[in-house]
């Protein structure tokens, strides 16, 4: 049954027909609720008549809706109507890949660009446990801006009879496309031609079936012809099962790496096929290098030293020249370009984007979102070769924090989920020793990993075996008056001593120290805002956000000569002392410019439409805020001398700010009591982070809860004053405790990743919190204290949830800084019903650090106080800068 324009399916109005396929008829429709055009797929009638299949489909659709990736057409909704079962998806404009292939072989550059995005889509789905099962050119759309979108992900399993079959297919004849339109021969061949041999035989399939289909699609893009063809189903399937593709049809210019990739994808025995689609990305990286290397041979001689190297400024010339220079290097060689060379690499925006270069200078690694278009996804480690243009997320590194390269540049150590891990570049993650928290890792010459922990603000030192085994705590090097070692340690050539950053107290000057594994006292070297590096016979350090290099003898620990300025505007985390630069063993420098945490900001008022209503107070280096419950005052955590945090209270009536905590320790995460007269917060005192309550106007805090376990971060205080909420990071644990009663401690929730930002509802019966469970932060609401009623509230990520004073509305932020509203209504039996999230306005917070309170809301839900970065303050850039042969400046 076809639907005419104007027909309605639920809240969707049909605008016109897009097309029809084996999995249903597709219409352009208007979503009346959200005011957007969508693709409405009416599923086949034989499907709609099967109640069991419909129920299973709706379960599968919920799984598919969880896929949030820029190269996957998103599933918005699913259900049934008088017209039948339907699926609502993202409307993707553009031609499908079939039309492009029909015009003949595609240029190699276009093929690689499309293939990389297909790989990204498949990898994201496979990591979520979803297999496409029906990948083919007709299910791949190319938008005008070059973005590739893969459609109908996982729909084959959802529509196939016998959904509990491990393969989700049953047999070739049971493919939804085959059974649904058995009279359309072209469609039948089109599906059969992309089936893996095991799928064609009716055997169970796994992700290797998608890898086979990817290989077939890649072949067709390169040749402009079918890999497997036939006049009917049986001939086509026989070709898939018995015949090899015509390799002579590949164009002569196809790179050897591409031919190798095709053969590995099109192995008929799945045991010999690529086992993970991420491996295909490695081959594409080699194709990039092979393609760029010949061009580098023709690079012209750069201009004289007095020139500003205008050839570098031209982007195309930069990439070609830099690739040619870098691909010629090998570990241990001293061949460098005749002059200083600089170029930039674009990467996703991230507050955690601190670049790390491999010791051989070939790779850059950083922690950040998997893709620029999906910044709210869980952080992963991504690498990219300096000689290529492909960024590759490393599977299994979700939730990564600190990282360090192995000396052979083949592995990376990283922290996640309360442990140290090792990931090898050729695949595979190994779980190593436990570590409560880490501020940095480095590899030792014997192959073990050195970790610096900043538990409670006091430095602790751990040795973690790189091949597996328990972590062993070492004696932290001591220095009189030294408080902490917060940033990544850097081993010196003797393999015994290492650089680290320390300072005596909040507000005091940071400096680089050299410590020793045997615990002997540390030696102060030089003042520095953050991380130090030793490479190329020089000590690198940062002052006033400028990177300097000075000759340094690591044996005598003596500096000589004068500092030389290397780069300006280095991004610095004013809290931890991390600085966004690193130097490889052969002197290649990578750095990122811009400000970081603790930048100058104002407190700005906005109404629900996003209209600015003015500012509060004088602003400053504001980190987090919380409005009092009566709306008369705001607690502010701000940075002190760029090194830590203290809490002050701003009276919104007269604009007067008064200090609550002093400068002798780190104090943050302020929350108000119900009567707006007392603030609870966590603070580092005597080397441990504990919870305190502090009446406003008093100079004396009261210890509310202490324990040897660190770190602990305060989230909220219940309106009845009975409970404090606090959490610990990876592995995430959410607790409740009564102030002054340690025996009341309750573990409410735990996860292998992160939990954060918990807030009581006004009646104290519910908590809203954010949790990372595989795909990124999302807002959840659960009953308190049992947490037996639990429901996700946000869509496509979010955090910093705040309740309206009457509990009838919940607000949260997306990572893009959008302020969202969710209406809340009680239901019989004591539960809550949540409406779909609605966008209120775009805040000036982008990107947002979802782990701290950067806004607060009045009790009536009509006004919002937001930390607004001041104009002219640089935000973190999306470019990593690379400097080759810095000495030649």
C-alpha cells in the first residue's frame, strides 16, 4: 500500500515518495513534534502481519537507535500504525553509491575517502555488537559535502525470521531483501552479490560478513563493475561461493596496499579474512603514504633562511612536502630538512586534546572524541601518522585518560577504568595493574611502566609490569615543602631518574624536579608552568605559555647556555599543570595552542530563550558555580594564581564577594544546604581529599566525611540535610553518606567507566546523574536510595542535570553547549514520566566539560546563570602544530 502526500503515520506527515526496496517503501515525512524532515520507512506487509517479528523488531530498533555516529544514518523512532509497522530515520540527501559506480570507476582518492568513512561506520557498529548484514552500494549514501552515510544498519537482523539465529540470517533465501521482493530480479541479485560465502550457505555470520561486503563494495568502486554477477539468484550465489573476482579489472594505478586489502577482505574462508574492520584502516594508511611519497620527490628546494617559508603556508604544499620529509626518516637517523618546517594537523575539538608524539617521530596520539561530528562520544585514543592524513581510533581504548608511548613506538600505555592498559598498534588491548588515579605514565627501559598518582593531592609512584601483573608502589622522591607531582613523568637517559612537576602550596610557583626510582631526594631544576621534556640534548619547559629549550646535561642535572624560544601560546591546564606539547626522541615537536581550564570568564544571566540579561559580579578565573536555593547568592570555585581552586560566595543583591576557603589547599565542588546558610565542599587537607560543611560567614569548617580512599568528588546535598552525594571516577562509583556519620555510607551505583554530576530532586526521592556506558555521557534518573527505577533521559548525550525547584522540569547540557529541557510528571504508583528533550538555547559553553557545574538555574526555572568565557580568550584549537628541525629557526 503506497501512501499519498498528506497521509499521517503517528506524528509524521508524508510529503512524498523517496523509493522502495526489499525492506520497505520509503517516504519523505515531516516530524510535527520536532519540526524536521525524516525518512519514513513502511515495512513489508508480511512483516507487519507477524506479531512476534514486530515485537522483536522493536527491540532491535532500540538497539539501533543507540548507534550515534556521523557516518551512520540515525534511527529516531519505530512503531506500528494503521498503515503497518514503520521506522523513522535520519533523512540523508544525496545519491547512493550505486549511481556513482554506474558512471564508471571512481578516482582512487574518492574511493579512499569513501572507504575510510564506511570503515568508521562499521567499526562503530561492530563495537556496539551490531552487524549490518546487508551492506551494499544501495545502502551507502554520499552527501554533497563528502560525508558518507551508511543506511539500514542492523535492519537485516531485525526483519529476518528466527532472530535468535546466531547469524540472524538463517539462509540466503531468508534475507529480508530476497524474501520481501522475490519478483524484482535486480534487487535479488543486488543483495546476493554482496553476501559473504558463509551467509550464502545459510550459516551463522559475524562481523567478518560485513568485511566481505566492504571488500566487494571497494572492488566495485575501483572497477565500476560487479565483483560477482549472474542472470539469476543461483548463478550469482554460485559465483560468490566458487569463483574469484577478476583481479585484472583493477586499474593499473591501484596501490599494492589496496590490492592486498581487497584480497584480505575477499577471502572465502572467514578464518583467513580480516578479523576486524579496523585492520582495513591500517591498509588505507599505507595507501595514503604510497600515494604521497612519489609527490614528495618532486618537492622544490625551500627558500633561503631569511624567508618566512611561504610554501609552508599553502596547505597542499605543506602536506605533500611534510609527508615526503617524514616518510624518509627512520628511528635513530639525524637526517632533517635543511630548515625549520611547520605544519598543522586538524583533529576533533576536545578539552583533553594533549598531543603525544611517538619516540620515532612517526605518529601522534591523543585522547579525544572518536569523531569531530560526534564530540559527545566516549573518549578514545586516536593516532595518525605524520606522513599521512588518516586519524585512526584504537579499539578498546574507550575512557582513556593518561597515555605514554612505548620506547619502540609500537604500543601505548594508558589508564582507563581504574587500571593501566597496553594497546598495541597492530591490535589488541592488555589489562595491566590497578591504579586508583593517575596523572601520568612513562615507560621504563626494562619495559615496565612508571605511573605517577595524585591521590588526594599528594604524589605517589607506581611500577606497573607491561606484560601483566600487580602494580607495585615505590617510594616517592621527597623534597622539603614539595606538595605534589601532578603531571606526566619523563624518564631521563640513565633509566633511573625522571622529570616531573611539583610545587609547595596553592599559589606557589611550579618547577621542574628530577626524582629517582630509589626514592632519593628530588632536585629542583627550573621554574616551569607545567610538563617538562628532555630530548635532543635540551630541557624543554613552559613559561608564560611560551615553550623554551635550553641545553641540559642529564648526568649532572645542570643547565647551560640560554633558553631559546621554540613556540608561543602553548595550551596549559592551569589546574593540573599539563602542557599541550611533546618532543620526540629525534626532536620533532607537536603542540597545541589556546587556553585551557581556569581561563577568564564572566557570570552571565540568560532567560529561557537565550536572551542575555546581564552579568553578576566581576568575573575572574571561574571554574564552577552553584546558586543557593533561595537564589540570593552563588558559590563560586575559581583558580588561584593558576594552580588550584578556592571557594567564594557572591551576594547577587549587592555584588559583594567574600572568601569562604583560604589558599592553603584545593577546595571545590560547592553545594548548598536547604536553608542557603551552609556550603558543603570537598577539599584537600593534609594530603587527602575529604568532605566538609562550612557555614557562610564562619571561618571554621566541619569535617563531614573522611576515608582513606581517594579521590572523592562531592555532587549534592539533599534538601532535608540528611544525605551528601559523592562519586569516585573510573571505575565509577556513586555514594551517599550522612554528614558526620561515616557508618551510614551507601554504595548506590557502580560502573566500569564514569559516573558524575548527581543531583537530588527537590523531594529527595530521585537523583539525576550522568554516566558513561560505552557511548559517552548521558543523563539518567533513578529512584533514591534503591536506584531500582532507572531511566535514561537525554538523547544523543548530555550531562550537568539540574532540577527545577518543584521537580517538574529537568535541565541538562549537551557537549555542544545546548541547554535542554525535559518536562517531568508524576505517575500513579510513585514513578515519573519524562517528555522528550526540548532545546531551549545555545549557551556560550562549547565544548562543555560535563564533569563540572558550568551553569545553575533559579528555582522557578526561568533564569540561568552561566560561566561565559570572556571575548578574546582563546579556546582550545582543533589543530595540532608540528615543528621539524626546531634548531634551524
